[in-house]
């Protein structure tokens, strides 16, 4: 495994995480979606929200990066790194959106990072 492959994997995971954070920001501006008749009233707000468009762009970019990754490394190796997205998003959510991080989540972060380390060493 080369450092370039690891970098590409982390780039893909990071882009996916950024997409999630942008989508959260956009949806905070749009408001709560309920699947009833009011959904149609929100469509103009959804379509015109720049954060949601940036989110889609990041998802597409991450898909292309991920295709490049999977052309070089085993999927079981690369996919384990996707779990780091949970850590990235949770910590970013704490700082950007004042979301909670509990002791149990911190234990989960440690377990996730330990698991990714073990997979990366095998």
C-alpha cells in the first residue's frame, strides 16, 4: 500500500464528509422536511440553496475519487476507512453546529480509529 493510495482514500472520505456537512448547513436553512403536502412548498428553497448544490458537487467528486481508489486497492481495505467519516462528521458537527459529543461517542471514535488502524496494517 502506497502513501498515495492512503491519501486518495482519505481524500474520498473527506469529500464525502464535507458533502454531509454542507447538506446539514443547507437543510438548516431550508427547514424540516415532512413527507406530506408541505414538501412541495420547500422544493424552491431546496433547489436554490447553494450549500445543497455544493454538497451534490462534493458527492460527485468523491465518487470519482473513490472509483480511482477502487481501481488500485481492495474494497475491503478501502471501505474500512469510510468509518472515519463518522468521526470527521461528528467532530465537525460539534464545532460547526454545536452538536453533542458524549463520552460514549468518544469511546466509539477510539474504537473506530483502532479498527481502521488494524485493517490498514493487515
